[in-house]
């Protein structure tokens, strides 16, 4: 049973998207108003605005009624897929909607149109009059109205532009969907329709692509090396912003930047050849937490209705009695993080809006120290077993710090190294405090970067594997003593975290079809990664990357092996083709 207060909160959380849609609709009348204002006319007939409003009124009323029935049948709001279905297969669409309450739908439609027509007659005049005023004053009004309208369209002037996530606030998906403006959601869906119904990466015969991927993931034996002392540990996953392998001495031969994390890597289970799935945080989150690879130029976070259908570690653990939470120092609405979090059984979400007081803040939000402290404080009262995810922020441009920069701030390299050093210090302090807590001995910590970075070495192009090389570390007293300090050098990916972890907990991972068990000795060793215009495939013998626009090989670690190159190019192409095809089908 949903509390009435939470239901009523839907209207408050819907405001931003409602205002954004209203601002879009107001652009045409606004431009007309500005022209009239600057022309010096005393009065203008605006009967056409009444016609404009009535057209929108009828259109939006129909969309609203259609949305009621589509949501009841499909569990999603009206979108481009539904519109396309109605035009391409009208007979099937009629059959699909045959169970809809026709009389009630028509009654609601009539009420919406009549009520709107009444308000239109009462509120909108037919004539607009202007008082005589100086030209400078009229120009000032015009100049202020344009950015004000843009502000409403964008959802404000803060760091992230408006997304569906800004309406998400509840663990009840029905309320989140209700808070998303129907027309705004449809408009976004229509603009993105090409991405959701056409696969731009069809390189191979579909059957051959499917066969290659099946063979890639096939294992002789479903086995796993048990590295934990229990199958029900607490799990804390820390996703570290831009924490490329090149920052560390262990993996990148850089001294002094991450001394504490280097020490941890020698005390935990390190996957020393792990690679990020993509080049941005939104892709790293989905890869790490949902085991879903990147889509080349697109990102599934732009499509909450598809994203919510992905499996997630949090869902699997919540079903097995874990208490789940997510901590982030920035805006959780950014890139639809919030939509993912609230649709995947995270029971608690803490972001920048949950912090009070006068603690120092960066451009993006809270510094890492405050977020780690908040999580530690909350975990001390959390019921076990728990699964808590923390996404760091400070090691993100513009690389600001609450104190001095360890390596100075004369250039981006120095600033980047300094913020990485800060985050390394914060992680060390966090673990030292965690060791004093009763839950620590039974807790597995997983540390992984969200993506790699061109800094600090500035030698890795976006198409080279070094750009994606990241640390992946399992750490904690819950690891058996004989495995502490163990390094696994087989090629691994962020997407493999899900199946690897769940196998240790004896929880089925069949839903994570792109994730493999890194602790199964029979698992093939490989990783796929992509960026906007290209993709790469790497295994223990070779790495090849490919440009999807120029249709050319950009990087080849062994160009003398023609047969091996062709094989890995086919695997990269098949991988992206199959991932995108699954995205379309979601």
C-alpha cells in the first residue's frame, strides 16, 4: 500500500518536467510576443493563439488517454515504439487495445477537452494591448524572457540538463512513471527513435554473429574458485571516478600518486588486466552494476524504459535478503543515474541533496570525504547483510580540492594527480575507520574505476587499450588468507563483476548474459570496449580496435598476425552488433 503522502509527492516531483514541456510549447507564442513588443504596436489580435492552444489541447488530451491504456497494457508510457506500432500495424494495435475501457476512455477524453476549452475561453484574451514604454525597457524585457524560457526548458542552470530522472523519487515505479511528463517523454522518445529501432552496427550475418558470441562465452565446466570465507558477506562496491590504471605504481608504474591503493592491491585479489567497457561514467555504472556493455555511439541511460529492464547486482542481492543503498556526492539525476538506482531495488539513495551544513563543496557536489563518512555512519546502523554502492566524484574535472593540491595546480596533469591522491587518502581513512566497526570482518569491498583517462601520462588515444585499463580489486578480511595478495592477470572487463561476485555468493547469474565468471578457470579471457565511433577487442594474445565511421583498423598490437587480426575484428563486430540488437529488443 503506497502512503497518500507519497502519492501526493508525485505532483511536486513532476513539476520540473511539466515546466520544461510548458516552456517548449511557449516558444512560438513567445517569439510572436517579442516581435510585437519590439515593433511598438499598441494592440495585436491574438486569435491564432487560441487556435494554437486548442490544437495542442485536443492532441495532448488524446495522448493522455492513449497513455492510460498503453501503460495498463505495456507498463510503459506512450512512446515512439507505440506510435510506430499504431501506424505500421493498425489492425494489431486495435486488437492490442481491445480490452481497454472504451466508454471510460472517451468520457475522460471529453472531460479533458471540455475543461480545457472552458479554461481557454476564460483565461486567454483575443486582443493583446501594450502600454507605451521606452524602447530600452522593451528590449530588456525581451532579453530576459528568452533565457528564462531556456532555463525552464533545460530544467535550471545547474550542472546537468533535465532528464526523466529528475522526476524519479520513489521505490514504487508507478509513481516515478506518473511523475514523468507524458508529452515530454514522448518527444524525447520520438527524437531518439532511430537509435531504438535500427541497428547501425550490422557487420555480420546475424546467425554468424550470434554463433561467435555463444562460442566466446561457452565454458567447458561451470566451476569457480572460492576466495571468500562465507557466501553471505556484506558487499561494498566503490566505483572510483577516472581512476585509470596509469595512476598506480602497481599497474602504471607511477610512484607517489596512490600509495594506499597500491598497498591494498597487494593485500586483496587484484584483476590486473581489467578494462572499462566505455569512456564515460554513465557507461561504467551500467557495465559495473548491471553487467551490460556499451553501445558505441549511444548510451542506454538515455532510455529509462529500456534501462529498467536490465538486471542488476542490487536486484539479485535484494532478492536474497540484502539491504541495499547507493551513495553519490553529486546530482543523482545526472545522466539518469537516479532512474537506474530507483528501478533496481536500491532501498536508499543518498546524493548531494541529502547533505546539510557548511562542508566544502566542489562544482559537482560533495567532496569524496563527506560521502565516505556518510556511508560509514549509515552502515553502522544498517541491518546485515548489506550491499552498498558508492560512486566517487572528486577526481573529475575541474579537479578542485578542499585543501592544497599535492602535486600543485599549474596544469591539468598536476591537478588530476592531486585529486587522485586525495581520493586515495580518503579511501585509506575510510577503511581505517571501517576496521573499527563490528561489520568489517564480514565485508567484501570491491574497488573499480568507472573508466580510464588520458591523464596523467597523455599517451593513450581513445582508440588504444591503455585508455581503458583500470584497477579491479576485491578486498577485505572476508577473503581467505591464501588468496590475499593474489593477482589474476587474465583479461577482464567491468561487465564481469556481476557474475564473478554472484558466483562467490552462490546466487544465480543467468540473467547477466554479457558477464563472465573471472574466477572460473574455464572462462575465456577477453574484454570488449567501445567509444562513440569505434570499438575494441582484447584477449591474452592480441588487441585490435576499429573505427565504425571510417571502417578501418586503428590499433593492432600484432599486425603481423593477419588471421588473428581478422578473428578479433569479427569478434568485436559481432559483440557490438549483438549488444545493440539486445538493446533494440528491450
